[in-house]
C-alpha cells in the first residue's frame, strides 16, 4: 500500500432524524458514484413491506444478534426502542481494502463509535428544513403509528444537541442538492492534507 492510500478511502456516515430522506439520499448517491459501497445494517426488527434480507438489512433473531455481539462482528450496535441495530464489521473493512468509500446510515451514537474505529470517517448530519416538515414527511410515508412518530419527534431534540460532533451539516430542501453537496464533501475530503 502506498502512503497516499492509507486514508484515501473512508466511511461516510449519514445521520439524521427519521424522515429526513437519508434512504433516498444514499440510493441516489450510490447511483452517481461507483466508488461508494453501502454498508447493510443488521437488525432484529421485522422486515417492512418490500424489504429484502441482506439487501435492506440483515434480519437477525435476537439470539443471533447477541451471538454476533459476543463474536465481535459489529463495528457498532445499539438497542433502539425494542429492537437491536448494528453495523457488521467485515463488509466495511472489505470495501475499504478494495478501494471504496463506505456509506453508513446511523444514529449519532453509531457515528461516534465508527469514528473511534475509523478515524478517517466523515460524519454528515442531515437536517430537515423544519420540524413541521419533518412531521409531515413521517406522516406521509405511512410506516409508523402516531405514537411512534411522536416518539421519533421527541428524539430530534436529543440528536440536534449532538450536531457539533459532526464534520458537516446539510439541510435537505432538495434531495438532488444534498447529493451534490455530499459529492463535493467527498472530493474536498480526498484533498485534505491529513489524507495525504
């Protein structure tokens, strides 16, 4: 490995409240940039309509998830509400070693854990234009009950308090504009002195 390669490839961590459009953003980003691979998370929650095992998530039983924790197979993991979520370590390491950037969709705790393991990681916080618009998006997508939506909106305040821990903040007024900004962030990061 050449000296210049050491930090040339890095995890890109997207964080933001549910409903900020992270899934749409990462799908567009993957279509536009062939040097990015998406890290599929593992979860113990039930698949939603249309979700496919190993494509959307690794859908694991709670016993299997606990076994993976004990075996050290996660970069990070957390219990969110009543289910577990985690980032399998092997694909992240494999993609980085193959010369790709690795895209992760996490919460702020997960981002902090990734930064401890991969110091070269770039953490981007995606903000909605407003809380009222975020609530509208959550209602329109129709995936959660009113109680879950209310709970998610309460969590927004907790997430916003951690914004200073992030490398970048991007407001999602237009998905295409957000993707362009993230592409610009990647280009700028690749040119940073610390990566050379």
